[in-house]
C-alpha cells in the first residue's frame, strides 16, 4: 500500500518552491543532456542555455536535433551542440563518449534523461535484452523484432550505465573547475520505479520475460535506474561526484507514443506539460542544496523522496552493478 500511496501523492505534487530562474549562472559549466531534442530534455536544455551553460544535446537523429537547436536559438539566443549518440550498439555509445572527450576535458553535469516506455513486448535489443532495460539501463538500442512483430521502431534513448562509466574521467576532471567542487550525474527515473523490482531472468528474452506485461518491464528498468544511480553515488562520492535519480512527474511527452490511443487521451487529462518535468532534474543538477542528496531519489516538484525499500538493498545494488559490468566488458 505504501508504494501505491507514494505514486498517487507524486502524481499530484504541491506547488514547486523551485523555479529555473533561481538557478545560478552556469558560465564555464559543460553539460550533456541525452535525448534533449524533445520533451523534458529539451526544456532542460532551454533552462541551461538561459543560464549560460555549454550544452551538448546527445541524440541519434541529426535532423531532429538541428530543428531543436534552431528552435532553442530562437528562444534563448544560445546554441546547443549536437553530440551524435546513435545507440545502435554499445560500440557506438563508446564512440560518442570518446568524441565528447576529444573536444572537452571536463564535464560538470550529465543528465541521463532519455528513455523508452511501453514498447511492444516483442522488441528486443540485438543481444536479446528486454528493449526497455537494454535502453534505459544498459545502453543498447539495436532492435531485434521477433516474427510476431514485423517492422522496427524509431527511438532515441540513453545508454545510462555504459555512457556514464565512460564519462567518469571527464566528470572527475569537471569537479576540479566547478565552483561547488563537485560534478553531478542526474538520472531520470519515474514513479514507475515503485511498480516492480528486478527479475534477472527477465532482462534478456526468456519465458519469464515473455510472461510479463510491458508496463512491468518498464517499471523494472526504472527501478534499475534508481539502483544504478545509487551505486554511482556510493562508488564515486570520494572523487567529488554526486549522483541522484529522480521522478520527473507525470509529464505529457513523446514517451507515451506506445500507449493505446484511448489511454493516451485519458492520460493527457492528468499529465503536466514538459516544463514541469524539467524542474526536479534542473534542481538536482544545478542547485547548491542538492549536493547533500548524493544517492537520493528526488520527486516532483524538486523535493527529496524515498523510492521503494528494495532500492536501498546494498546486496541487490552490488549484484546489478556486477551484472552490468559483465555486459559491457570488452565493448
């Protein structure tokens, strides 16, 4: 009952005491936002540009990014930088990280913002991962479509774990020049994290996975985001890195594109516009008070919360971390 009450209360949060206008000047700060050409990511980049950050928009589609950058220039007078993050394979995630580090020695804030929600269950990554876990947590998006679902999906998602691991040297360097002497990782989770924990037998295609609903698989991936964010916090706190995860709120974005039409219409009655979704992660990524929230789960709008109790199980966190390390070794 406690998990259901948490989801309900976060669906209708109190008025925010934080607004982007309160953010400090970010001149000299280098930031990456994955999936930043639409929705919450785009609103996040807009606020960062307005406060003079140098922002890399990490996405796959150059055409969509160019259009978003042009629109943001018109709105802010500032220009984001395209970083090609084509998640067709873990090798391409590595290339994106290496390209960034060939241009920048330091990274001050990484927003692991992008994700995929409720795709057809038949969609897998090329290596047979559940699509939602593979994209939202591991970092791969080369689709394999089983015969029951011909065709392919066009998605731009983040390589959370692998991308972040590769960028740790830049984050460590970034804390040296950050005015608050820290670098930050902000991982966008969801209220869906309360809905399920982890079934390691259902991360790759298996009878266990095929017996689960796509919304449960989504909850598994979002719970994984919380666990991994906490593991980064534990492992890199002594190097000046602050890692948080957040529920951005129930937001009207392209993330709902796989929901049935009738359900989308119902959801739109209670969903908030995208600028609201940027509030909590902007707070986490820029404000001085959130330096004290390393490893925490933040909730709408811009508040510290508590995920389900299993997210704080150190043994589970260790098991997931080791499993992820095994998946990306030699990539």
